[in-house]
């Protein structure tokens, strides 16, 4: 049974929605996190489609936050009013709808917010009586919550929202009549409801089957008698169903149940019982929908499929029993693609048809229409050809462009563009955002972005133009008389309603075969020229004053984003150059051991980080080093270079592994870059295979033994470098047998969102064990294969492999004639306060 709190919230919400002529609503409650409201109950809308609105901070510029903070209702009659007062809300929900936000108040202030969504009423303010009624409901709900709290019920919300199905709209009632037919005597008894359905006065019903048959059309009479005979001839109880037409011509559902008893038995048991169901003005019968040349689905407002016709089964590739009763985006995962979520939201909130194209994997394209109603959605499906315009989001502008929902989406897309630009980092990402948001918002088909560099304009991005058409404008100087240059030098946007107008203004300018309009926008940030943006349209069109104002403002935002991206690109190039210079170009060749290193940069944000690896031939041992500096960018790469140099200097002076790591730790603390680092250092004797390992907050390495068994080494270790100058780093001694291989790696290889790091290490171990003793290059390819294929890799990856030769050992080239090196250990080591005076220094 639902919890007491959930029931109180659901009952209050259903009452509020119905009394306000709404179609959906929700209740936000306080959570255990100060200042955070959580959506506790959602009615009339599928919760997964509205996940971004499950959590709302009271200081955010949203109506729910405003109502909570002020303790007063927020009443929004239409999208324009909402856009004026709460643009962030409409950026995420760019659909025409009205909304009412009412605080839930108790003795000590606001406890939450009651939200109601209803049809938009442009130009009409919300009746104050509606606000007053809801305000009273908010007070009553607050009193109920206060009472629950006093009885020990926790009224803070931490879980996901509870979904609530709203009662269906009022419809003619369904009537059910019952009759009983004695098969021996032919006597029929009927209740009053059956008489009313068939048009009899109860007292005037003759009580015979013939009288019942008189109210039916001839074909139904024969069907009724055939059904009775089938029942008589059956030795088992039977249930049969058919449709009968009543005196008004409407179809009724007849269900008969009965069992024939042999005349020698109990005669009273030989009878049929029947129910006649009058569906009123109910839904179209399934047989009619099955005959339509389109697939038909019916969804309730929570997204559950309540009906599917035969062609829908074929188009969707699922049997009816796999569809009906299931939520549509769970039964059809591809249909729940995030690219289509806005269409669902538009249909549910704008109460207007929505049309779009969808791709059923692997390559079946469907035309989809959503027809909303108070109680749910009708979905109409039809097969179609692959569209010419099909971007990576697998959705295209559908035949419904021009509906209120689509116009509203176009109006608010610039707001979404502004928000998306704040997250774009590189110039390419900025250009992709402009393509995805700006072009659809204004119906454009072509886009070109030129950036200014040393007095010349260079093409940075283009889409939609004929191949090679823009080549002639590449590298033009700022004294050339073309609109792309003059819009930048003058700082004024230029709009041409057709290519004819453009040709008249600039005689002799090359014109492509397109006959559409053009908009040239100057990209200027902080008063400095950045470049030019060209929008192309496939047909002539005018530009309203509002559109010109919006496009000009957006050009400024695009310019700022591109200027920021240029700084990022410069820093990224510097960091890449720095890192490439610091990573080893070639690993030393030592008899008895093969080594191989790989580095993969992340694909999010700054391209480079602080991961590094190194192999150092100390003359007596081979030092295997891998490390990871916190963060990304130039600072992380510079710190990495300093640490790599320090480790190399300590190792070449033949210091113990513990001394190498301790000295590096002290160096990082002395440098105080505000960063910390992890590291794993292994000193390997190539002749004996004896290895001494030290670990500082780094992932455990993986060892593959000569017999193929693979294990994660449990090396004790200390904390990361740069935290505690007195930190201890224990040394673990082990032996690599001939034919064994050791794998060291950074956490970018093993971390995945939502999974434990131990699972990632186990995944690497299993991969190494599965591929067996193959060349190190193939091992590296297999281990990093999944990471290399990922387009969204948040962190860098460094991998270092070392394998002892399995064959006879070759005399090792000894380097005994090396000159002594400076004692860097003493340089960065402070006296140990715990060492007694006169005691020998362990570094000596």
C-alpha cells in the first residue's frame, strides 16, 4: 500500500488539477539538502521525460522557486508571460502552456509548492478566483503535512517522484445488463439494465428468447442461436463473446457463459448466463483501427501503451502483447531516444498535434504523428523513405512545422542557443551548437563562419553550401567589397530577402544556384572583430524587426563564445606541445625486457592532462614509472614535466624506490602548484626478475604470469603525492618470472560513470588474461580498444607494459663507466625529526 505521505500528496494534487481545469500537475517538497526542493508527485505526465525538473534549488530563477521563497502564488497565463518572467523555464520547455505555482504553507513557512499545468490562454490573465482556490488548497495541504509531521511522519522527500494517473475525462457511463437463459424451457430473465439497453420497459419484457431476438438484426439472431448450440454441444464450460446491435444501431458487447447438462442430470443447471455491455460513446472498436492503412497506438498520459493495431505491430516489429501494457520508451528503446523527447513534451504540454520522423534501427524510417487529448496520446505511424536531411540526432523537421508548438520552439530556441554556447569549449563545438540551434530556429539551411586572422578572413565552419563554392572567399582581406567583409568592418548586420537583392547590391559577386535569402552577421566581442557569420535560406523570405534584433544579439553571443574558444585552442595547442615534449619519444632497449607505452588524451574539455609514463635504465635496474597529475591543461602538463624530471633524476642516482617517491613528494610540496599526483614506481632487475614496487595513491597494477594466470597485485601504498611531507611509502618486493608481463595504467583506463573503480581494474585483468601471451603492441591495442572507440572520454589514459623474455637470457649491456651524478635526494629531503642526533642518514 502506498505510504501515508504519498497518498495525502496524490489526493491533494488530483483535486487541484481537476478544480483548475488542468491536464497535469506536481508537488515539490523540501529535501534534506538545505535549499533543495524535490518533485515528490507528478500527475498526468511521464516522470522520465521531465527528469531535469525533479530537483529545483530555491534560489534558481524559476516559478517554483519564486512561489516557495515569496509564499505567494505565481500565475502564468501563457508562454509569452512565462518567457518574460522566467526565460530559463521556457528555454527548457519551449511550448505554449499556462501554469499555476502555489506555495504549500505551514506554521513555520513554506513546506513546498503545488504546480498545475493547463491550456494556454494568450491575452487573458488568469482568473484571480483560480489563484485564490489553489492558495486555499495549498494551505489545506500544508495543514495536512503539519499534522503528519506531528504524528511522526517524515515530510521531507528524497526519492524519485511518485507517478499518478489522473481520472479520465467525463464520458457517457458504461452500462452492463445481465440475463439468464434456461436452455430447457427457453425462459429468459433479464435485469432492468438489460431491458433499458434493448429498449424494453422492465415490466413489459416477455421473458422469452424470441422477444430478445426481436431487438436484434437478423444476422445477429443467427449468431446468437449458433452460439447457444455450440454451448449445448460442448461437454465443458464455455465462454463465448460476440457483438450485437441494439435498436439505435450501436454495437454492444455480448458475453455468454454456460455449460450443458445431460437431461438425465440436473436440468436447472442447463442454462446460459449472459452480459450485454453498452460501451456508450466509447472508443473506436479495434476492428476499425486494424483496417486503417496506418499504425495506431494509444498511450495514456504516463506513456503506457493501451492499444496497438495490426499495422503498428508490423511497423514496430513487436507483437501486440509485447506493446500493450508497457511504457512506450521501455517497450521500444529506440523510440525513447532523447532526440524525440521534446516532441513528446510538446504534445503533452501544448495540446496540439506534433509530427516528426523517427528511425527504427537499423534503417527503417517512420513518419510519426502525436495527437494529444485530455486522457492520453494517439500515435499514428506510417513508413517513409529516408529523409535527405537527417543529422546525427536522427530527427528531422516533420510535416507539422508551423503548428503552435513548433512556432514556440522556434521562438525560444535562441534562448537554448545562449545556454548551449556557455558549455561549448572549442571553435568546432561553438559552430556545431550554432548549426544545431540557430539554423532550425529560423528555418535556415546553410551556415558559414569566418574567423579573422592577421587581417584575413578564413573559413572555420560551413554546412549546406555547394561543394567548393566558398573556396573563392577563403583568405580575403578586409578591403574587399563583399558582404561577409563589410558586415564585419561596419559592425552592421546585413539582410537580403533574395539572391536577386544581393546581386543588385553587389554586382558581379559570385552567386550559387540557390534563390533563397541571406543574412550576414558581424561577430564582434568586447568591441573587437572576431569574424562573420552567414545564414542561408532555401527560399526568399523577409526578416522581421524582431528577427533582426534577435539575430544581431545572438551574433554577439556567438562572437564571445568563439573568442573564448580561440583562447582555449591556443592554450590547448601549448599544452599539447608541452606534453609531447615531455613524454618519452623512445623507450630504452634493455636485454631481457620488452617495454611499450601508450598515451590517449581525453575528448572532453582540455585535450591534455597530467598523465605520464617513463622507463629509465639506471645501469643496474630498469625503472618503470607511471603517474597522473590532477587536472588538465597547461598547469597539469607543466607539473607533470617537473615530476617526471624529478623521478628520472632520483632514479638515475640509484636511489631506493621509497626514496624516489618520498623525494618526489617533498618536491611537489615545495613547488606548491595547488595540485596533487598519483604514481607507481617499479625498479626491475632484468637479469633476476626481482622487482621492488612503491605505490602513491595510484591504481593497482596487473600481472600476467608465464602460465597465463592473471591477477591484480595488492601492493600496499601511501597517499597521493603533494599532501603530506611526512607520508610513508612502503616497498613491496616480488619477482617477474621469464614470460611474465606487468601492466601499469592511469585511472582514465578503468573509470566509468556509475561503476566502482575495482570493476574497471577487473575488466583490464580479464582482457589481459583473455588475449594471452601476444606481442605487447597487440596487448596495448586490446586493452585500450574500448577507450579508443569512445567519443566521450572524460580523462586521459596512460598505459605502460613490461614483459620479461621467456627465452635464454642474453648478456646484458652493463654501463659501469657512468660518471657520478649530483645527490638530488639531499637537495629535496628535509632532516627527519624522529631520527636521533648522530644517527646515520638513510640517504647516505
